[in-house]
C-alpha cells in the first residue's frame, strides 16, 4: 500500500518536481480539520500509488516552504505538476473532491 511522503524544507523541491501529480497536505498537530483530512490523504496515497505522489508537510516544522507558498490557513492542499501549482484546496473536504483534483492531473 502506498504511503504519504513526509516533506520538509530541504526535500520539498525535489519531490514536487515530479512528472506525476503531487498532492501536498499542509498540516499541523494542533489543527482539528487537519486530523479529519489526514486519514483521507493516507487512503489516496494507496489508491494513487504509481500514478501520483501524496505528501504531507508540517507547517510548524517547515517555515520556509510554508512562507514561500503563503500558507495561512490549514489544512491547505496543493496539487503540483512538474513543480508548478495546478490546483489548490483550502479547508477540509470529502475525499472525492481531492480525488477529482488528482484525477484531472493524472495522464
């Protein structure tokens, strides 16, 4: 089963510069809605294994990337393709919404 990749300030660029879509969940331990969406993100990692990269970034531990993308509200989920943001979701949403965003980018 696929697993989410833990991102940090040093490996972020390397991971998102993928030819596969990359979904990044910006989250924090103290964030209630992040805890709701976390298991859904984990499920997507399994369902999209080999087709997309599913990753998480703790905003408290990685201020550089958080600031670079202007993340102010969490959870924020960004979808990257070839290192560029192609979609964005702020706030907790049903898994189907996240799956649609990924599906739109899967070649």
